[in-house]
């Protein structure tokens, strides 16, 4: 299965089970000031998860393009992207764990054809302090599914991340974690916002036995390890609690919110631990490699970064974002400029975006025709930003070469005189082995604050 086939199979699988396909949300929820971008399929569905009636009914499915700018520094390995598609299905007060988990198993093992022996899962270990019990029901369902497939369904309680690093999975197929298997819009159970839904989740991982464990991520590997040996391919969230001023109370109706990264599922479908080999990314990588006169294996990091950033930038432009110095426009500008800078390091020293953007937009002609329809605008916007930044890049790199140690004052000078954003300066410095002073961030922020104060004073007069 290629990525387009996985998407269509997922939508068809849930349509056959009475789910209505709903349109994607734009990458920018313009009426929602709480977030810059759509980062999950459920973001636009929050009112319905809290009890409002959805016009399409109680069973929904879609594929939602997402952008998570906070992952930008992780891009370059085999599995992280800033832009991705989230395959999602929802039950709004209808079915729950007993129906959801067997269906997920059927989709992965039957429809996609993944090897059941390489599937591992996680469940919520519970939180007695908040009165939230261990999710034994999900574990029991998974145990029955594994057993029916002739697999040992051993369990292990890994609890905290530290304990997981010490013990590892030990061959267990069902791993219990603490807050790793709790979902809310906060960073922890305690940080779940008052008035928000939350609940335990159950993740599905696919094992790549030939990928060695990287001890930088812990002494022992386990399903939720981030070394790349296990790849998370789906997560069923069981929203059954409401955060109140006094703690947690049952939601009036229980909901299911499933999310699975299309890129990762498509990678598993072709038995690759590298998402950049799938049909929606490899053509971009190959076009970049052709222009740079290099091979994928020789320049994997750079090719991955540029391919990811261009794909995200193309969708942002199609959804109405333009390069700017703040908010969504700033992220778009950063993606473009970072792509150009990294491209420069792999041999793409001349303007190239106009040559590659059509490859990106053509990949989505059938699934997201609005992206292809805006191809001309996208080329113009991205190529124009590239041309402007090339001048800044050349000037800034010449200036950067004169440093052996960068202070916050130096970084401000690069920003003020050469137009180098601080993120760009620090990334380029690290790539070139230039040291950063320990307090560079505080110094830079202080200089920026002084500049803003001067500007405000000048406006008043």
C-alpha cells in the first residue's frame, strides 16, 4: 500500500462502520486564538467532544493535515515531521473501548496487512491521587486479541519514564505507563485545563527488530522509547473525564478520539522505519537530490529537513498564510528560510524552490485539490521569500564566519545588521562548531527588550 491507498483504506474502513466523512479543518483555525495551527484532528471537534451535537452524527472519520512547529528541531531523523496527516475516527457518545480496539486491530493487521507479531501496545497505569483507575479494560481487550492471534500477551508496568528506561519492555506486549498514556490539552494530569475533557489512551507501536536501540534514549528499549526501534502508529483516546475546579468528574457521555499518523502507517505498510521513503515524501526527496547532485544516503538529514519544510510551507500558503514577522506568518517564514539554509549546506546554493514546489503540490492533486489549485501562488510566495533570504543568508554567513564564540550581544548584532533570526544564527553556529556563551539567551532577550522600548518611545514622540 502506498500512502494514498492507506488514507483511502482508512476512510473506507470506517465508512463501512457507519462513520460520516467530515471535511478537513484549515491548518489555521482563524477564530481560535489559543493555538497557531491545527495540530490534531480533534482540535476543531472540541465542542462536540464536550457534548454538542455534530450535524453529521455520532460517528465521524477524516484525514486532517496538521502542523506542529514545536517539532521543528526534531526533523531530520527517520520519523519526525512538522507537517503530517492525522487519520482520525470519533465516537461521540456512541461505541467505546470494546468496539474501538478490535476495529483498530482489524485495520492494522487485516486492511493494512501489518505483522501482528510486531505490534505492541500501551495502556494507562492509573493515578490514585486523582481517583483515576488503571485501564484494565483496554489491557484485557488487547490480551484477548493477541491471544487469538497466537501471541504471548505478557504485561509489564513501566510507570514513569525513568522506570521504563531502567526496566525496558522485557518482551512484554502490553506496557502500562503513567502520564504517557493520559491525554489532555495540558502537559500533565494536573495541567489539564478546567472545563476540558481528558482520559486514558492506548497507543499502538510497530517494532522494527533490525533497528538497534540507541542507549542515548535510555538503558533499555521499550515501546514508548524514542530511539526509532518502535514506531507509534496510532492512539485511541478514551475521553471519559471532565476537569473541574475540584478534580475530575465523569463526562456526561464518553467519547473515542483515534489519531494515527498517515506517514508512519504508510511507512509500516512498506516495512520501512523511515517515513521519508513513503510515496508522499520520497518524490520530493528524489527531486531535491537530483537538483543537488547527491544521493539520499549521503545527505539524508538535509534532504529530510528540506522536504518536510517545503511540504508544510506549501500547505500553509494554500490555506492563506503569508510570510510575516509574527504568529503564523513567522513560522512559515522560518520554515522557508530554514529549508533554504539547509539546502545551501547540501549543495543547493542557487534558487531552487520554483523547481520543487510543483512536485509537492502535484502529490496532493487528488486528495487535497486546493493545494494544487494554488500551485502558482505557492511558487510565487515561496520563490519570492527564497530570493529575498538568499541575500540575507550570504551576508549573515560571511559575518558569522568571524566568530568563534557567540554571545547574546553578537546574536543581536547578527539579527539587527544582517537580518539573521536568532534561531537561524544558533542553528548555523552549532552546525559550524561555533560555541554559544552560557547566558546568550538572556543577553539576546535583554537587547531585544531595549530595542522594543526605544521603538515605543519613538512612536510616542
